[in-house]
């Protein structure tokens, strides 16, 4: 197979000068990761954002610092597994019910937008771990639309890149060194090859026992190989006071409580470094990043991150909320009314909220390091 062209699989994230509303129009032209890079400044990671008191954006202004995000994605979907429809959204049928978010076209658009958000956050980098360019085997768990795996395969043409997921939503036309399999990362890993690098991103809603997944990753790595996780930790944090009366604060409390009751807490990323060290990883590094919800922080870097995160969140809040809130007894109509108010709070610059992001990587000891 050959690498995809724009019409076969296009992931687009561009910044425009006009507001586009909650979900925005579809763009016609892709924008590369390099075109959306803005530096956070000095240091290996940004500091906690500070408030921009000179911001002129209104409370209901969907553009952030004059920027808003539009996205477009076209992907060829596999027919390996049929989907399950619920509340107007579709979900994976393989191991039905394990993953709470949808897998439909709307969610695929959001996942590719989220990929662009990580690109902005990490200044265009697909990874932070100090991996070698001579990688042989690479694994991307919970690959989603496969966009990270495809781009990584293009950047590392000597590597064989495998992406796994519960949903068959990856494109059919991919680089010759990239392939996808339907698999559950919470099962025992029985891959025929060891990996030089394993990547996982936005896994916070995925696993009942993340430590078991980390243990399987450790066993699946070649000596000297790296595991890297890029994830968020709920609930949101706030600058200048916690807005306890806001719908945004209440939504965070509801979904965090509901996720914990379901056995899949959204608070695990803060423990990744500790768990990796306990399992046996060495040279474990954690770097912290921040996704502001709107234009409240200073600096071009944080305003651009905020533009992408706001668009990602506004497009994804329904899918994020449905399974968790219905399991807690909410009716569909109640959820839709409530999240409409949450969307307003996300745009309100008087609510200075952000989602903490943890990037953690560590190395399996080499053969000469094993005692």
C-alpha cells in the first residue's frame, strides 16, 4: 500500500481569524503540524499559565485571541465490525461497552482535532522520549483514527508501526510500514515481536486497571525500549478561585464521580510516573502541560493551545458525557440541556479553567543494567 493522499485520509487543523461556533465549518485544505507550532518559551515544558488581563474577548466569544479552529477529516472506514447505535451515536461492537466514547464520524473528526491539539501543545513533536531514529518496531495502543501512527510511520520510515484499537475506524490506505489491528490492550499481550517504542495518548477513559497495561507494555519492550504516555487528569483546575456555582465545575464533579463508579477513573495520569517506576522502568521523566479553556491566559502559545482545546472540548463534550451521565440516571434531554450551559461556561473568560496534561516516559533497563 502507498501513503494516503489528501482525498484518502486528511487530517486538518487550521486557525482562522473568525469565529466558527461550537463545531465550526469543515475546512478544504490541510494544515501541517509545523504550521501550527507556537513556542511556550524557555524551559523543557511550559509553566502554569498566567491571566491575561488585557484580553478583549467577550464572555460568549467563540474565537480565542482572534483565533478559532476548523477541522476536516476524510477516512476510509473498515467494515470488519459493525457498530452499535445508542442515543444517536455509534459505539464499537468488539467487546461492546468497554470504551465509553463513540466511534462515529463526529468523534473521528474530534480525535483528529485532538491530534492537532497535542501537536500545538508539544511544539509539533509526536514524542518527547529520547528515542533513536533507527527504531524497528513501534506500537500505538488505543490508536483511534490512527493518525499518530501514520504520521510516526512517515517520520520513521525504517520502523514498523502497529496501531491497535477496539474500533475499526482507521483508514485503509496507509504508509507501507504502518498497519492496524483490532485488539484490547487490557488483554494479555501476545505480539510476536518486541517493541523499541510504545506510545499511548488520551487513555484516561480507557482502562479499569492501567497498571496492568503498563506491566504488559514493560514486558513487550525490548531492553532499552521506551514507553511514553500523554494524557490529561480530571477534574479541571482553576486560577483566581474555584467557580463552584458554574455548570463547568458541576459537570467536572459529575463525570469524575461517574467515571470512578464505573471503575474507569479519569484521574489516573497523575500516577503514571509512580506506577512506571514501581514496575521497573528507569529514567522516568514527567513533564506537565496545560490546556486553558478560553482566552484568559497570557501569551500566544497558551492562546493557540486554548483555541484548539476549546474546539476539541465543545465538539466532544456530548460524547464524553453520554455514557457516564446516563449510567448515573440522567435522561438524554437532561444531559443535552445541561451541557449547553457547560459550553457557555467554557467560553466565559471570567472562568479561568485548564486541564492538566501529563507526559510521562520511561525506559526498560538494558541487558547490562539488569542485576
